[in-house]
């Protein structure tokens, strides 16, 4: 799992907790290829209620499930921006489960303090 996601927790996670978060990550990566990612859809995929999923993620990471899913999507978008420099930002956003490029760009900039376009320019330099 990416370090920036694991750095959100204050405590050492058990092997079961790490596996649980990895299952969320796997479900998110699979889902975002075909549809938008929501807490409700991930909870259903993991056979949990959204409330239980939220409580468990918050206990492990100190952030909400929605924020955790967003971080997974954004980290995947960074990988795609690096690995597939020919894709339009809209294509990257859709591959990562965002509804449009504006939503994606706003979230990316809020988390990484740089736009996806500027990030791409930096890595290409």
C-alpha cells in the first residue's frame, strides 16, 4: 500500500487491519474502472453497512471512508499521469472514477497543492 495512505494512521495496524484496508483499496481500484466510487458501493462489495465501514476506517486511519477512497483514487491518478503521459486529463479522471475533469482537478489540487497538468509537466521535466 502507498505510504501516504498508511501515514494517515497514528497507531500500528494489525495484520487483519492492513488486510481490511487492502481489500478496500482493491475494491476501489476495480470499481473505479467502470463506475463512480461511493462509500455505499464499497460497503456493499465488502458485505458491510456504510456505517460499519465508516467506523472501521475512521478507527484505523483517523479519516473518513470518503476521504480514504478519494486518496486511493488520487494516488492511482498520479500513477496514470506518470505511466500514460498521452492521456487527456479527462481520460485520467474517468479512469479513476471521477465524474468529470473539473471534479478530479479540484480534488487533485486540494490534496497535492498542484494541478494534474502541472504535476505532469513537473514529471516530464
